[in-house]
């Protein structure tokens, strides 16, 4: 199928949209991001923007023209991660600095980045989303996937700042109830993109697309902090330049290959857009 599509585009500029049958859930667990033609990794080539496409019968609107683009970042760092869950605490200041640098590439007139201050509770997130419409929602923290329940979860916080395990159903349900949803959700958390062999719309990535989110970046396996950070640092400057989320994914994955990161296949893009465009390129200042 890829050979036939490539033959129709002599200059190799082809969008590679992996449209998997929703009834064949086992196919969604394959690490397609490692697909190669010879030595070329197709999901890291800027000329073949790659995504996992899920057909969802919901209108998503149109590519954004307004400026500034608005992003909301959540850095969930509960106080009892180590003692109660044997998980490493985050360097919240370093995570914040990285995101400010990535989003600051265009200036405040083009991109406005807010942070949800701790505690990062689901209720406080909902209240923040009701204040204004955010185009991008970025989560940094821990995640997990239960193979027995076919369910993912994020480690948010309770009002005291300790761990509150929040299921994918709880997060998706809250987001579905909002008047305006983010166009892009980025989950820098282990197993946030993992799916089940028994159910296609299992895990956070597919469930968020199912409720109407146009594009979701998540991690289909465990991922090192340095890998997630390197990916974010490469992904956002490219996305903010041209507005094409699938192309930005490939460009960021190329940066991981160049840096010889072992978990290069961890980031995965679930998408229901036909052209990958989240906002209009001509409205973004050139660098």
C-alpha cells in the first residue's frame, strides 16, 4: 500500500495516514512508528507526515486563524510519589523552563503559555478550561495502563497535593462536557498512548480522539524523562511554525534519531484530521 501511494508522488511528499480498522484492535498495538523503507524510518521523514487515523464522526471546526494561540501546561508532581508509589519526583522547575523556551520561540503576541499551579486536580483543571479556550493542553507527569482493565490513568493530585489516580474515563468525561475543547493534547507520561489488544478505543490517546479532540500526542510505552523532554523541545517550535501536527511529529522524531535515543518509537500521534493542520501557517511569523 505504501509503495502504491509513493508511486503517485514522484517527489516523495506524501501524507502517510495509517487508517486502521477500528474492529481490528490488535493492529493498533503494533509499533508502526518503526516502519522502515530500507534505512529510512517513515515516521521520522518530514516528507511523509505520519499519524494513526481514527475516523470519528464529529465536526471539529476549522484550522485556527486567531492569535495568540493559547496553551495550558500541567506539571503534576505529587508529594507522595516516592513513598506511596515508588515513582520518581519531577524537576518541576526544569520542566517549566523547557516549556517556556519551546513556546517562547514566537513571542507572546503569537503564543500565550499558562501554567496550572499546583495542586493539579481534575476539578482545578476543569475550572481553568472554563476560564478561556485553550488550543493546546500539555501534561507532564506519571501515567500507567492496566492490561486487566484495559484502562489508562494519570497521576494527578488531590487538594493536599498527594497522588490522585485519575482514570482515562474521568479525564475524557470532563473534557467532553466542556463548551470548547483543546485542539491538541500532549501527554508526556508513560503508557498514556498504550492500547489494548481487545478494545480499539482503550487508553487515553484513542479515548480522547473519540470524544472529539482533533489530535493527541501520547507515549505508547514507558519513556525516559530525557526522551520526552527532547521530543517536546523539538516538536513545539516546528508545530508553531507551520501548524501541521503530523509533520511536526516526524520532525521531532527525527531529532530523537539524531540524538540516538533508544525509545524513539514511544511518542505516537492519534489524529482525526484529514490534513493534519491545526492552525493557519500564513498567520505565524517566520523565524
